[in-house]
C-alpha cells in the first residue's frame, strides 16, 4: 500500500496511514490494539514470498485482502474506494450498536480481518452479518466462537433475544462465487448444497433449537453477473436447506450519479429500499 492517501509524492508501504484514511472507524473500534511494526513485518514478509514465487515462475492465486483493496483504491479504482467506504460504514455502525462489553468480544474478529491471508472475506462476512443482526435492536451479543460442547466445533456468534431471552446461535459461511459453478440450475444446486451441507455437518446441532447458518456470497465488485445468476436461481427454484438462511450479498448499486453500497438478502439485492448501515441509538 502506498502513502498516496497522505502524500501523492510518497510511495512507501504504510499500512497505518492507509487504514486511517480509508477505514478510520475500524481503528476507532479496535482502539489502538494493533502492533503496527509486527503487522507490517508480517505483510512485508508475505509480499516478499509472493514476489519470490512469481520470479521462480510458480503459478499461484493471489487472493483479495484489505490491503490489496486499499492499494487499488490509492490508484483511483472507484469500485474499491466504494468497497472501503462500505467497510468503514460497517464499523461505524458497530460502534453505535455494540456496548463496551460486546466491543471487547469482537476484537479478535477485527484482528483476524487485519491479517493478510486468504480469509479476509470470511472475517468481513462474519462482521457484516453481526452488524445486520445487531442493528435490529432485538439482540445482545453474548459470546463469539461459542462451543456448545467443550470439544465441539465453535459457532461464530451466540445472541440473546432481548424480549424472549432465548438464545440464537449463528454460524456464517462465506462462499466465493465462480462462473463455472453457475452454468445451470443443476450445477448451482450441487455447488451450493455441497458448500452449505459441509458447513452444517461440521457442527453437532443435536439439541440446538435456535441455530441458523447464514451464507454470505461474494460475487466480486467486477463480476456482479455471478450474484445475479444466484439471485435468479433462488427466485426460480425456491432452493432451501433446513437451518440455512437466505444468502446475504454485498452489491454496489448505481442510481444516476450516486453509488449505493448494500448488504442484505440476495432476493432484494437490486433494490434500495432500506438503509441497513444506519442504525438508531437506543
């Protein structure tokens, strides 16, 4: 990442400056609990490793990360500038809807998101789902990485309904859409069933009454056709698996000169009928 956001003449790798410029709410929420020197060293080592593999002629897939997105935004990529604005709004919302104890609970989630690895969208998807549940005002966040059994698979979030005091266990599964898996309804059914059923099978759900798996589908800001194909698939087939919610997606919608960021149900992904990132204070 360059320092272009602060000084157009600088090109030094400056993670802190980039995050301060594009996602200040993220830094406000994690409130200084970042070891910048250590994080910079990790990222530089990984970049060096990628460069070596490239020079040796190795074939490998360089996955999207928060830092690659910020670097692209620094170069004027409007789609990634908008995506970073969306990310910052998610954290701006969480600052409002979470109490101090709940903010402490998600610090590891944020730290994981800052790691430069292949799971960036996984961590972001979890936080987006968390935000969409908390903005309703109906739930409190009780625990993260909750284990029903001591040696069991951890479930992402444990919520409590404020009115009924019933527990709600939410697991998030992030799925990157691929065009070759969406060629027709049969192929799409097999693809989604495999991804969702594998995630369900990881968790011992016996006795869990209020458990739901929330899929987050990532079609890419440069390939919305993947998302639209799955939207059409859900509308035409009424695809459903028990304990699995309707998928959530991120979309950039253009209306005239304005661009809207939207995170919500895939069935409503083309409408601007709500403001999911504008929570009300209680």
